[in-house]
């Protein structure tokens, strides 16, 4: 027998991260990510497994983004019964993210089944419901502190280190022993970057034999995070001068809290006027509560600010909106204001109502703080299409569009290279979690320097020597 890794997902693409490490005595799954994409592909990829979930001895979840944890309820439905290892913050955030994912699927299937019923086609079921997600998010978790080495399966120890990507995110170190060897495998997917608001910098693991690492920005460089603050300040001041509204489509987990953090700083520095800030999302409200509870995962600077009453969520003019009626009231409110709402790529959620009501007026601003994938409304806004469709109706895009890329929570090409250099010597590096173009750039750079680097295919199994 031998120690092997099977690359199940998040390979030559960015969604569906999952990898299976097998030894002669154990099977350990790293992440159980959801593949995201069009409906048919979504159901096909998230329900077909090239291994038996019943035979998994331990699952380690790196962080609470759904492309890393979102298929956990499906695995449990398929009979997986093992312990799930994560940090405490990840466990709490996972439950919220999984429930939200279940709710979105139920809504999608309800809509689809209405059409199918009319057409006489068979009715469909969601991958999992909100209730199934809720059960999956509560059971079987065993939480670990950073740096604690824990026996996870027979002859396998797991250690989580701070990945600096989102609150509670972890780099996973597996120590795996079989009859004739012992190997240390590092899993840095997703890897954060230095100086992100609230977070610690990523920790570099020592003594690795093998490294599995993301390559989302294998060929790109991020602007420094300070630039985000300056651009945010200037956009707010310009819009307030025009008596307009600022709409920020943002992902509910981490990006929303980061934007609040920077707004709080700008407010304290009196660099922006005092205007109302609304976080219009029940999920973002709950996630922010988890952030408040898990302050211990934040960096020392933020923890000190919290102790002295200057915490990131103490912004005086900040209001969280859960209720839909309250959300709709914002349309009639003509004061300059900041509205943060999801979804991040403007494909669904309350942000659509706010865009519909603001996008045609040139006094307003749409502030883009995250990645907008191809074929999304967010991408059309970023590309400044003259007309954009919202709820099936074309709207003229007259609002100012400001794009801030510096908030990214992923390592860029310099960060990746520095991290890999810090992990040396390595027997081999596996590049995953990136569109092929970006992964190839990083591959070529490492290959030309003489590294043993490899880009696996989906469902390929590689023996570790
Ligand atoms: Zn992530």
C-alpha cells in the first residue's frame, strides 16, 4: 500500500474544492466544497462522487466559504458518518453558510418545479434543504485551536494553522504514517495575504514533504489594501457631494465585515461625512454576530480596538436590516447613504432592488469591492454596459461605477511565491484552485526555477513517495 492523494474538485477551476488523502489505514477528506455553475452542471457535479463517503474516516474543513464546505450535507446524505475537524469560528460560520445554501436551493427548485409542472416534466428535489443543512452544520464537528496537533484517524494527525483568508480560516497540516514511511502534507487552499483588515497574516508551515496550494491569482498582483481605503473614501465623498447613494454589492462573509471595518476607520479619522450605513441582509447580520463572538481569531490590533470600545462594528451610524419592509423603506429615503447588500455578484438578493432604484441616476455610485464572474450582472456593471437587465427589464447605467480590487482575501502571485519559498524544501507542489490560465502562469514560474510542480486533473490519484 501507499499514501495517495485523489484530487476530487477545485482542480483547474476555483469551485468545489475537495481532496482525498488515503493511507493503508485511513481515508481523510480535505474540504467538501460545492461546485458552482449552471443548474444542470451544479446538480451533476455535486451528486456524483468517485469515492464512497461512508468510508471516509475524517473530514477537515479549511474555512466556511461554500466552495470549501458547501457539499457537506450531500456527503452526510450519502452516508458519511465521520468526525469533522475545523476551527470553532469555521464551525459556527459553516452552519450559517450551509443553511443559506439550502434555502437558496429550495427557492431555485420551487421556481424550477413551477415550470416543470406546467410543461409536464418530472419535479426535482434540491441537493439539500435548509433543515438538512442545519443538521449537517451542528453534528459531528470537533473544533481545534490553531497549532494543536490532534489524532484525526488511524496514524493520521491534523494540525490547523491560521490561513489569514477569512475569520477562522485554516491551513491544514496532515501527518500521515503507513507501514514504511511518514509524510507531512500541507493544504493551503484558500491562502490569505498579509495586512488584511482584522486578520492575522498567514502562518508558514514547517517540515512539509508535499504542498497542495491554490493558484487563483497565480499570475496577478493585488494593489495594497491601503489603496482600498483611499478609493472608498474618495468615492463616498464625491457621491455625498452629489447628494447620491452608494450601493455596495458584497459577499456576506468577510467582505461585508471588512468594508464596515474600513468605513469605521474612515469615520473615526473624519475622512468621510457622517451618513447612514445600512447592511441590508439577514445573513450578513448573523455572520457579523459570529464575528463579534469570535474576536479571539482577529489580530491584536483589532482586539485592542474592541477592548477600548473602538471595535470595527461600533460605527455609530451603522444599522443592520433583517426585515424586508425596512429594506424597501430605503428606496423612499432620499438622504445620501451607504447600502451594503448581497449577493456579491448581483445575481440575486436584496442588492437587486437597490440597484434597480439607484442605477439610472448619475448622482449615485455602485461600488464594486469583489470579483465579478463572467455572465453575471456584476460583470456587466464592471464593464459599464450602457443598459443592464434587472428583474428582466433593461435599465440605463448612469450611476458612477467605482471598482476596488484591493480587498481580495487571496494571496497574489508575490504572496504565493513567498509562501512556497517559506515552505521549502518540498518533494512536490500540487497547484489547484485556479482557472487554468492563472495556474499555468504560476506553474511555469515554479517549473523554470526547477521546482517539482504538478497540475492535477479532476479525479486523478497521485502516489506520494
Ligand atoms: Zn475562501
